[in-house]
C-alpha cells in the first residue's frame, strides 16, 4: 500500500523528504544466499499539517511479522538489563495487585516475565509466532495477533480491564496508530495507566540515524506528534521522559481524565519543512564518508558487528555486500547460519568467530550499544581490531 493520506490527521499534504531506494525486509534474514527477496521502496513522508513522519510504502503485517521473524529481545544483553530495570521501576511505581498487566509487543517475554515472576496477573500480545512461542515456554499467557481496537474489545471481554498497559517499541510498527491507541484506551481501566515508549524523531534527525528507517517502522514520533495522537483517542500524558534505547527514545505515561496533564512545547524546528529537506543531504554525506573510510582504510578483513534490523538499511543503502564485509557476528541463535537481507553476508556466532580468528576491523552495525560493546570487546578481541562506527558521523576508533 502506498500512503497518500496522513495516518494522524488525514491530510493529503505529505512531503517526501528521504529516499533510500528499495530495500528488503529488515528482519528477514535468509537461509539461502541464492534467494531473490522481495524489495520495497523505502521513503519517508512528513505531514505538513500535523508533522507526523511516516513511511510511504506500507508492507502488510503478514509479510513483516511471520513465523520467520528473527528479532528476539532477550538475545541481547543490554536489552535484557534494560528490561529488568524497566520492570523493577514499574513494579515499585504502580501497585497493581491482582489487576491485569498487558504488554503489547511482548516478543519473547523478556520484559513481561518479570511481572509474571512477581505474581502479577499478566498477558502478552504479539503477532510474531517464534518469539510468542518462546514467551509461552516461560509460562506466560500470550495471544499471537496484532493489537488493534477490535482485539482490545475481545481481551477486555475475556480478561477484564487492564490496570497497566505497556507498549514498548511498538507504536512505530503498527498499521494504524490511532486504532491501536483507541484499543489501549478501551482496554485500560478508568484509573489505569499506559506506559508507551517509542524511538525519538528528534534524536533520529539530529543524529543522522537514517538506518532506523525500515519497513517495520511505519511511524516516527516527536513528543508533540505523540501527544497529538494520544489526545485524539482521549488519553492524556501524565509523565514524559527521555530514555536511551535506539539512540534516544521517549517514554510517556498516559491515562484517562487526567486533571493536570503534561503539556509539550515542541521546538519550532520540528514544525518546518526545511528541517526535513536538509536530511537527505546529510544521509548521503554519511554514506559517502563511510565508504571512504572503509575503502581507504585498506583493511584485510572487515566484519559486521550485530546483525541488527537497522543494518539491513545501512548495508543496502551503502551497497556493502559480502564482497566487502566477510561476515557479521551476532548473538541471536535464530540469525546464526543465515545471511543478511539483500546483501547476503553470512552470520556467525561469537563462538564461531573466536575459533576462526578476529577481523582487523568491525563495522559496528549495533552502534546504539557502542559503550557496552567496546567494554565487552576489551575482554575478548585482539587490541589491534579497529571499530568503524557509522552513526552519527562515520569515524574509526
Ligand atoms: P538492536 C530491533 O532493531 C528490531 P535492531 C525492532 N524492529 C525494533 O524496533 C528495535 O529492535 C527496537 C545483536 N547484538 O537492539 C543481537 C549482538 O550480536 O540494536 C540482535 O541481533 N551483540 C523490533 O535489530 C541485535 O544486535 C551485542 O553485543 O536494530 C539487536 O540490535 C549486542 C549488544 C547486540 O535492535
């Protein structure tokens, strides 16, 4: 589907400001390197009425989040820690007792399991089959389906209202965010709270994070556009804060009938077309500079570090395939033995890498974990291995 109206306000004043060409599905790591994968256009639009940023080509859910979906939250150490701390905070902040806690996009249960083990009545909802099965193996109650307003009615009828709803990194992924949020409003108890976290558009623009743009991410929110969407379905902001994931995220607490809701004074720069117009030039500059560093570095062997979803955009946009990058190392069992989408670079495990020897340079595809990865590598890698960090501006460390 090609988007021609804004999913937030319905306007047709959509301005295309980023064109990354065509790209395969970011999390569709393939088993056969000879396979010809479907490619889809990757372009971003900004609504000139409400400034919601959205993807132009919308790929159906069944193609994006099927049984082969390979993103498992708990395979990444920093995510496991983030979820543990996140849960600990919510468990102390909210006294839910026996009321229902629902996590939308519960993936393999790495966050929800903390509520379950603390005796909270909990339910996960996620469209991806593999991660849902992994969550069930932890004893969690999971519905495998995309969340929307119709499903919210069924869940409310079967389980009752939720005291706490957590929607972590999912509002970017949905087909219809207003319908999704209407579902949150419907399922939430009158005095319940919803905790919603999304990647922050401000950080994306300021930090040249064009690789966050892929087909799973259909929407990109600023604090103002997120507040606007919440208000449209009758939810208010009770709290807002900036968090670390994905190079910078926004976490809001939303509720119904809030006497003194949080107001947002978004910087005017996000509400002018010129901000968006200048992005493509910076993205092209990042690509050209990165390629210069890679080719002029004359490295004997370059490996990718982290078979991230965003690496699919980066590698395809920069035309970096197996002729330049020998392999990508990743900790996710579901990705090891497969090949990167579009660029067909083999993915190996850290154990396999340890056996075969380290490269002289890594292209850091999981640049959002720069600190933890460098600290971890100090303990294992040869000290001569260099790091090519692509975002926000390519550098060699
Ligand atoms: P990470 C995913 O994006 C996909 P990705 C999704 N679409 C989304 O929205 C965001 O998360 C939030 C590997 N890794 O978290 C493990 C190592 O191998 O940046 C994972 O394959 N070694 C749902 O994929 C991948 O990186 C390491 O030391 O861009 C996770 O990457 C570390 C730290 C990670 O998300």
